[in-house]
C-alpha cells in the first residue's frame, strides 16, 4: 500500500513538473514565485543557472509536500 502511494505521488510530481515546463503556474500552495516561462519549455531571458535554480526550488516544494503527505500517512497508520 505504501509503495502504491509512493508511485502515485511520483506520478503527480512528474505531472506537475511537466506542467511547469509547459509554462503553467505551480499548483502547490506556497508557490510564491511568479511564473516567467514563455510558451516554450525554456524560459526566455533566464540563464541556465537561473533555470536550474527555479527547477531546484520546484523540487524543494515538491519534496516538502511529499514529506507532509508521508507525515499524515504515518499519523493515520499509527492511530
């Protein structure tokens, strides 16, 4: 059951990354960074380092959300 949950979360994470690469705003709460991507998958006017920083920030947000979900799952399983 836990493995199925992890696979489901990974699919959601991947879908969210694809959305953001497509130029759409992040779905996750706390995504306070403005979306600067143009219609294409590469942000116009951003250096490779800036793009990498944006991707790392997105992964950090996804990691935080995953940690929250895991905590809730553990709390529900424990009591």
